[in-house]
C-alpha cells in the first residue's frame, strides 16, 4: 500500500525531489559571495539540467504515440503561436522581449513548485479544505524573494541578463508580502498539525522556501543564485517525467514499465537524448548569439548570419515548454485522462 506521506516513496522523494535541492541550497549558502558559474558549472547546471529538462517534455508528447495524437492541436498550434509572438516582440524591442521572457520564466518556476504541492495533496487524499491557504502560501514563499529582488536592484546575478527585471519597487512591498506570507504559514501550520502525518509534503515546502530565500535574498553571486534554483527546478521535473512515462507504460502495457526506467540502463536511455539535444541547442546559441564559451562550443562565428529571428526561434523550445506545461500537468480527468493514475498509481 502506498504511503500517503510521500509522492512516490521516501527513497524517491528524498533522493530525487527534495534532497538534491536542499543540498544545493546549503552549498549555495556556504559559498563566498561573487562566485561565478564558470564554464564547467554552465555545462553541468545550465546545459545538463536546465536546458535538458526543457527537452524532457518530448517524453510526454512527441515520443508518446498516444499523447502525440491526443495533444496534436497543442503540439502544432502552440509552437507556431509562440514563434509568431516571439518574433514580433523581439522585433519591437530585444530588451522588452527578455523582460517578458524573465517574468514568464518566474511564473513557470513558481507554478511548478505549487504543482508538486498539489500532487502531494492528491497523494494524501486531501480535498479542497486548506488548499487555498497552501496555494497562496507557495505564492508568498516564492514571490516575496522575487519582490525583494525588485526592490534591491541591481544584484550580482540576473534571471537571463542584466536589466531584464523592472527596477524601482518600493521596499515596503516585499515587507508587506513577507508579513502576509508569515500569516499564511501560521494558518497552514495549524492545518497541518490537525492533519498529522508529516512527510514529503512538508519537506517540499521547507525546501522550496530554502531555495528561493537562499538563492535570491541571501545570494551574493551568480553561482549562489543558479545552483539551488536550477537543481530545484530541473531535477524534480526530470524525475517526475520519468516516473509519469513509466507509469503510463505500466498502465497501458506499451513499454517496460517503472522497474526498467529506474535502472542504470533505463536512466541513461532517458537522459542521454535530452543532454544531446541540450548540447546542440546551446551550441547554436553560443555560435549564433552569445559567443561566450568557445572552449565548450567550438566552431565558426555564425553571428553575422543571425538576424532578428535567431533569438526568438532559439527560445522556442523553452517558451513552448513554459506554456505547454500548463496543459500537460493539469490533473483533471477532462484535461489529461489517466495522468493521476500514471503518477499516483
């Protein structure tokens, strides 16, 4: 019988969802200020985790024949619409484009943390009571550091690039948000004390708070910010996609199922294509746009060939991932039939 305190199991949750992010946050807290990500950190964190997790969406869509047919209108229409809007926005103003991308990314990150919390609630068999408080608590825990960031610009790190956030927020705004978050936290704590059964759901909330506060408010450099936020966002997503795909195979009998997916061979078969695609994407970014890491991405300087189209089209996998996730992970039967069974079975 499944233990309702954990999304999958104590070993899975602590090893793949909670533990890596918590360790990354503690390392970031111990790092001295001003440490840069560097080439190896960029390769491991940005390419190997952040960009690779974007491509993991393929396992839930194009690489799944059943889901590919069911989601065909989204898989065709959404990238096309994203491309049109991105090209237009970047054509109007590259600075405005990166600002819009930064805020969309922040919202995507926040929604993912909340999404895991809602999955924990579903695993525990909880209804609507207390859900609103928990939902808004997550917005407070993650949003307050972002508001603090806006009130204390510039910082020695940026979401995408310097100047992508709008400065000038009065410091009283994050102070009020923090007070409201504290009140929500006390309400949630009272509810949890009545429910009992502490477990992964509580650790996920505490880890989320640690990552966002250590990785933003207490971050003194690029690596302090990047390490906890990338690990907390990318690693659990990769684990959830693998668990969901294997769950679909188990239910439908169309694949080897969960035992194989979580062997060494299965894990490599799942991850290596994603890393290959991430490397190819970053090679194009570096050769066409940034020209920052020739030691990692050798080749000719192609920036002369890059017109206004390069940045919007290279952003398309990331932008589609941001928006498509809002479709893929809605657990209502009317949106994604079978998804709850694949995850919670």
